[in-house]
C-alpha cells in the first residue's frame, strides 16, 4: 500500500531524510515513488515509475532539488497504471501545490468533472489529483494555505492520509481519515509517515493522528487541529523498539530474519502474562471478559490465525467462528451477543477495520488482537491485546502469525470458564525453545530443493492443523509464485485428489497419535497410492514416516503448541523454495504489507 513520509527541520538533509523514509517504507509494496520539496519559496517535484533506484537516479541528476520542507511517497496503484505521470506527488495547474495520498477518494470523478468545468487541467489518471486542484482553487479564492487545505479535505469522501506542501510556505499540511498517519517529534525536527519505521532512526517519540484530524508541521513546531482549525491536545508516546529492529541483521531477507526472530518474539508475547505456579493467565490490557460467543474477523494469514483461535475457544466451551473480514463487513451473522475479535498484524487492514466498525455500529463489544501499538484498530476497538512481535518488514507474515497464535492461546485461557490447562501452560513456557529447536534442526532447505521443479503443492491437516495447511499454502504462493492449495485433510478426496500426481508434493501435518492423526495418515496413504511425494511434518508419534518421502520433525508438545511449530517448518520450506527460485521474497510482486483499501 502507498507509503507517505514528510519532514521539516532537517535543513540540508531534507532530501536524504525523505529518501531514507521511502527506503524504510518499501516493505509496504509499491510501484512508483516521488518527492516534493519547498526551499527558498520554490516548490520542486521529482517522481518516477518503478523502484526507488529509478527515483534516486533522477534525484541525483537534479541539482535544483533542494529544500527545507518535504514530502515523499511510494505508490501502490489503484487508479491508473504505474507510470511517471500517475506517481505522486501530484500538482495543480500552476504548480504551486503538491500532494501525496494514501487511500481512495470515492467522489473523485464528480470533483474532477467540476474542476475541469472550471478550467482545471489534469495530468494523471489518479483520484488523488483532484486534491491539489481543490487546494489551488481555494488559494485563488484568497484563502491561506492551511484554510485552503481544510476546504479541499472537506470536499473529499473516502479514505485518505494526505500530506500537502504549498509554494512559498515552509510547512507540511496533513490530514487523516481512515488511512494511517503518525507524526514523529524531536527537538528541532518533525516527521510524518504512514508507519514509524520511516523515521524511527531519528526519533522514538510519536503522535498518532485520529480520523478527522489535521496537523501542521513547520520550523516553529507542530500542532494538531480539528476540521474547524481548533487546536487539539495530543499525547506524545514513545515506541519501544529501536531502528536496528528494522534492519536485516546479516540475514539475506527480512523474512528469514523474522522467521528466526520467533523465539524472541514469542518470549515477548508471553512475558509477564503466564503465572505457571499460580496457574493463571493475565492480559494486563484487558478487563475481565465474559465471552458468551466470539466472532473472529480477519484477512489472509490473520484469518488463518482466526480459524485457529476459533477452534481453541470452542475447545474451552466458548462458541466461536472465524469470518473473512470483508465478507463479515457486508453480511454479518445475526448473533448480537457475539464479541467481535479483529485479528490483524497491522491493525490497519481496511477490510478488517470495516468488519470491526460494522460490529461497533451494531453495538457489539470489540477486541483487537494486533501487533501495532497505536494502530487504528487498537484505538477503535473497546479492548486490545498486543502480540508484541516487534516490527515485521517482510510482506509475508511469519513471526506475527506465531504471535497471533500464541496470544490467542493466552486469550483462550484468560476467558476459559473452566480450569486452566496446565499442560498448555507448560508447553507455552517451552514454546520459544521448541521453536529454536525447529529452526536449528530443520531439513526444510533440502525439502525445498527436492521439489523445486513442482508446479503445484498441496498442504493438508485436520483441526488445529487445518489453518496450518492453509497458511503453508499461502506462504508458498506468495513468495515462490507457485500454485499451492491448503485443505482440511478429509477434503482432498472430495475433488482435488484428481490433481494429485507424482509431480505434486503433498505436505501433511500429523501431530500426536490420536484419532485425528490416524485419519490424516489415512489421507496420506491415499496420496501415496497415487505416487505423490509426501512430506510429513510430525512429532513422530504416528507412523506417518512410513509413507513419507521426507520428514520435518517438531518436538513433542501440547497439540496447540505443535500447530505453531508445524507452521514454522512450512514457513522455512516456502522461504527456501522462493530463495532457490530467486524470487523477490520480501516484496513479492503485486502484494502490499498493509492493505489499506477495501
Ligand atoms: C500474508 C499476509 C497477508 C495479511 C493480510 C492481513 O503473508 O501478510 O495475508 O495477513 O493482508 O493483514 P493484517 O494482519 O495486517 O490485517
């Protein structure tokens, strides 16, 4: 999704600060980029389709591109293809105003027709371009830049994080509605960005903007105001991670680093929340929750965590169902007693926000399970439980999935009407070291290599291992660009078995030696009989090894923890497959880290 950066007070480092911010925002996914700077009263803009290197090449050739106030943008196309002309910033006719935008302006066509009738000429296919023209029209009517910007924003419908600079004004004007924006404040300099990593190197002190708020950043400082221009009190918070957490620390890819960070991430998630002796779970942010019923809403990987969480809740006697958030937002089931749990790494996914907002509109109690402190979902829901995974830069979610699974286990014990599951508590205590054992002993690289030429991969698992199968397939698709499908193991024979051949490896998660494991082994035999290669992810308690071409071991533990460990083996298989194929692992084609449009 589009990324925004801006800064004031960095003097001659303004351009390099913007470019650094854009580098840090690359993980969100983009197809073009640009900057606008105001210096000595003049406004200068540079933008290019393609990767940041293309923009940097242009910037390097432009000695005039200097200034003390600036905004920058990485664009993820929604209206019009990724061309130089559609890249942000967008300017108005007289070139006095430049705007960057994340979100979608729903009424842009009507505004564009109106502006065109008044003689405004448009250069791009974007919805964004109406904004600088609206600002320009207001400036021409005699309004000052701040008022002109507010006038323009008042005409917009849809979602937007906007930053605007105006020729002759050494300030950045900012507005937010439904798309994330955060300010970074420091002595002398102020920043704004879609996400904290863009400026974390310079400051840890942040101010989260709310929907409907405006901000003005200038050499004199910063302030936040409402739509009428009335100043608002805002609290300054401090982020707890440092800039190094957003570096690769010697790994080839962020994804591999984040896979290896899982022991630490899970330790953080569990820290101070489990009292093994007393046999209790404390979630300090939550009040006592009385869950009669739960609806978990999420998208993508987080949806797989939601399926896992729903199964856990049902296990402890709380009826729970997982829903795709985009479906739930438009067709929620009529169970008004349900607490709605939004599961979202970013806390900014538009589909999931739409679902939690719909729930709030109907009067339901809402709870966010998220990694992102200060995110929109964290602020809008009645309650929040943080997964504490630390920043995740790779587009493919890894450590945050394990963090969501772990936090859902804690939530489940926290709300469980019955006695605490002491075996689970012991398994959670050992989880970080069990994850380390998987990482240290995994044969996933050899497995990835063995099946590198396969055109399709299938993943199967039952119960808690069903979301593991779905997630294993999603990881493989996202980063290797190979066809992959995940199934509840019992479902394969109801159709997809027709596709199973000696060229299609089947990954089966088989945990324990109970009835579920025995049935999954039966499904494995079915594919083995069709000469499909089998990769078993197992704790070695079933006899699935007999039918498997490869085995990926996990330590023996509680079945809920086993599902977390099994997934880590599949993350590694996807990673090594994609690495051998030379794919763009951290920024897979067409994908964005934070999907802020519906
Ligand atoms: C896959 C992935 C996506 C996200 C989905 C929801 O690796 O990262 O499928 O899980 O876009 O994002 P969040 O969790 O931020 O709501």
